[in-house]
C-alpha cells in the first residue's frame, strides 16, 4: 500500500530506504538511541551508523518500472556533535 504524504510525515520511518543525493547506494533507516537524532543511517563503506533527521519535502513519485518502489524527495540532516549540522536532499521509499 502506498502511504499518503501526511501519513509519511507522521509515521515512524524505521525500515524505510533512504538514498542521500551524491551517494551511490542508500540504506534502510534504523532506530537511534541519541535524543538529537530521529534515526541512524548505516554507511557500510565506512562501518558507521550516521545520526540523521529526515523531513519529507516532496510529493510521491511513481516510476515506470515495477521494480522500483514509489519514492518521495526528502531533506536528510546529518546531526553533528558540537559542529554545525549538514543538510542534503535525498530520496525515501518505504518497504513494499
């Protein structure tokens, strides 16, 4: 089932697939134990779990391929401890 934009903004996004702009691959969000970050985004290239927050910024995009889940544009905010946060765009899709 494809969620509405309002449901995506309110629901817990753990398990949703996020691909930040500029990354070759994305990953599924996992739970964060840090109060500053809503989620963690695994970065297996560097063996890290990056602290992030997500904001939905776009509408649902449906692609012509049945192999690609519908996705939405989002803002990915990388939370830094003691340094300014870094923000980029990205794509988020949900498990089918």
